[in-house]
C-alpha cells in the first residue's frame, strides 16, 4: 500500500474519532440547560455565589465572596500552603469593590 | 492526476519512507511532542470548561452581596442594616443569609452550612425541584444535604446526626432531603437549613446574620445601587453579580501557578527540541540531502520534503495530543489535574463540566506547537540544501 494512503487512513481515523467527540460535545451542550435546570434554581433560591470545586480553603471554596488576599492573612508572616492555591489565580483587580 | 498533486504525493511517499527509516527517533519525538500538547490542551480545555460552567451556573447568583468588614476580615452583620437599605430607591428585596464552615474532626472534611428564607429569594418557591425530599421546617433542626456531605457522614439509613456548637454542646439535626445529583457542582459540600437552626449552631445572635443578598428592580442599576450601598454602609464589602462573573473569568487563568508550570514545562520541552533541531542536521542527513541534489532535486524540493516531514510529525502529535486531552477532560473528568484542582479537599464533587472546546483554543495550541517546530526544522534543512552537493558528500 502506498505510504501516503496509510497516512490518509490515519488522518481519516482521527477525523472520524474527533468528529464523533465533537458531535458528543454538541449533544452534551444541547442537553445542558435541561440537565442543569435544578442547578439554576438552587443558585437563585439559595443565593449561591460559587462553584463547589475545592473545599479545603475558603478562598478557593468561595473565591467570589472571600478575602482576595486570604492566603496571606491567616496570621502575620503566613504563607500560602493549600495545594489548590496553585491552581486558582488571584482574582485581583476584578474584585475591586464599588466605591461611593 | 494533476502533475503538481502527483509531485506532492510522491514527495509525501518519500517523506513517510524516510520517517520510517528512522522510526524509533521520529516516534519518540512524536510521543514526547504529543505528551506536551496533551498537557497544555488538557489545561486549556479544563479551564475553559470550568469558566463556561461557572458563567452558566452562576448566572442567577445574587445581584449584590453586602458583607461587614472589621480589621480586614468579614464578621457578622447587624440586621439593623436592613432598615437602612430599605430607604434606598431601586432595591427590590433584601434577604439576610447565614452561612459558614464546619470542620468535621472525624473525616477532616469542610462543610458549608447555609441558611436563608426561600420565601425572600428569587425562585425560592421552586427550591423543592432541586432536591429529593422536603424543605427544612422552621424550629425543627431540619437539614438538606449535598451528596458529598451525605457520603462523608455515612448515615446508613439514619436521619439524625449532630454537629458541635462553638461551646462543644451538640446540636441535633434531622435530614429531610438530599440535593439532586445535577446540582453537585454547587451543593456537594452544602448543608442547607433554616436561619434559626444555623444561628443556634454557629451561636450567631438573633439580631445578626452573615451577609445580605440584595436584589434590585432594574438589573442595569446594579453598579449604581452598589455604590449607594457602599456610601450608606461604610466598612462593608459589596460584591456584585458582574464581579462574581468576572472573578470566574480570571480565576482559572494562565497566570495561576499550575498553569505557569504546565506552560513553562511545555516551553522548556519545546526549546530543547528546537535547539536540538536548529543546532544542525546530522552528517547522515546532510549526505542524504546532497545525494538528492546530485540526483537532480532542487533546493525547493528539499525544503518541501522537510516541510512534509515536520508537518507529519507535528500534525499527528497535535491531533493525538488534543484528542487525548479531550477524552481526559470530558470523559475522565480531568483525573490527572484533580489532585491539584481539589488539593486536600475531602469532599470531591463530580466534575461534570460543560464542554467548551473553541476553535481559537485549538488554533492557539497549533500555533504554539506545530508552527515553531516547522520553522525549527526547515531552516537547518535550507542551510544544508544551499551547500554544494560535492562539499556535503565530502
């Protein structure tokens, strides 16, 4: 078999696989609002402000409403030690509070 | 067949045969390259999906949250602030919330305990749709549990359990419902109860709450009302819905430490690879180019050959890396990144994320990986191809 044909078959396999993955992604996106309807109700009815991803530190459990500098505020000279602190970026300027 | 196309196909055939001759080396480069692309693409897909999921699920977060600050920290807020806010034109509802954390000594898990009167909240009358069971009743110490809390408490059919108050007396609680699995990304560590039960558990006085959720009549005025509240209530922190949304747009950014490590690792791997390639071709490769030129190949043909070679290796690595990254993030819930994303958390919610794979992300990964690799391999080939063939063979 011609080598270029082998490459073409290889690319076709990737094309079919990636096409199937993209189709599945589209299906998941389409069914998302239906599946997550109860999550939207929970957010509104309980006034939730954050996703429940990391529960080890308050600044990664509730980054939207906790102190943005909390990693260094636990005590004087305190250093960040929670592993999740290395995944989550500091919200920084985006948490600037409204001023009168 | 078109002559130009036939020429390209012949070149491709020769390229593939050439790659096959050095299959161990080329396969090694492709696998390492695919692994680097997999790492970067996994991070990109995961952060994009977390951001998209947060934007979607938190679209109905409180419009304004008011917290009282003292010495740089949040503290309980007096309910007398409610009366002050009632005088502000444009505010529709103000709902006091009581919430806090409870550390379980036995399992090391952190629970979030939240209490609010659903009657004061938007869609509060539909909260029962988010749970299996019933809503907690006032004065009865009833709670609804998130799936992570239920698994951690391991009640095994029992409905009663107790938590410690600050003075170490026990507060008895009764489970009357569980949040649905669909809400897991929001409620996994949540214990939802009534304000009186939460006050009792946290020993918060009757005339205080943790913070206030403020809803305005016109959502366009959120910023204006937030400024008015800040002027009216000094020593408070005001967090608006657009700020919450913006926080989740940046919190998983490339500047976070782990992303930097991923990107720097990828960059270092690429620099080593490019340096190895750019430092020159091997004597064998130079001789091959010289023989091709003696046989009548032009410099352009040699460059095309190298282009095909690099494009095949880098392109296949890109396809392999991106496909594996997609499967890793959306089918295997990002298992490799979970230890860093969740850290020491004892409660692990299911990461069923909204797939968010955008063409710009794929193009960015392609540009960062394939294009520099092409440049790093074609330039040395061009330098070798312009040397007279007899000099190269000698």
